[in-house]
């Protein structure tokens, strides 16, 4: 079985940094595995996540060496849009990740980016919210929902 996430002797140094934030890391994550990345502040956890989701090198410039493959492709050679089809990101600050003013707008965000026809989008969003028993909250702000 091939790893879904593959790092071999990978290093990344931000454009104006004196030294690499991530240096010579090697690890493989296989489909179905659950992995915790833990470390002190500044140890490179977010940098590693940005390498996986494609924000590095497109939003954060710097120098990378070594090999990285996500679903068999080098994210440094893919667009952020293409990478977003393989990798999703949940931000540490939950307030920063809400896009819409309502639950249904947040659920529709991906569909809007995929240029789904408005009528189809409404049905897909409604069906999805019903499936997870959230339809009653479709007009509420995500910030009004319980955090637990």
C-alpha cells in the first residue's frame, strides 16, 4: 500500500528566516491511519500542515528541499485549488474558519467554488443538513451553535 502522505528528507525555510523551520523530516502516513502531530510553539507543526495543504509555497514563500507527495502528487507542483480537492484544513481558531453568515451558507461554500447550479446547491445543502440533523439550524449563525 502506498502512503497518502509522504515526506523524505524534507526541509523548509521561510524566505526571511535564518534557518529551516522544518529540517530533514521523514515520515509516511498510510490511508486509514490517525496521526497526532504535537510539539512546542515554533516547532514546525503549522509549517508542516501548510506544506501538506499547499499553502507552502503559494501563500508562504521559502525554500524547500527533499521529497513530499500528497496522494501521489508533489503539492509544490499543484495549484492550491487542486490540492484542496485532496486536503482539507480545520483551523485552530474556529471563529476564523466560518465563511458564511449562516450554517447553510457555510455548507454551500464548497459547492459555490465548484460552480454548482443554485437550485441544485439548495437541494444538496438541505439534504446534507437533514442527514446530520442540522436542518433546523440552517438560518442560524455558526457562532450561535454550541462549541461542544
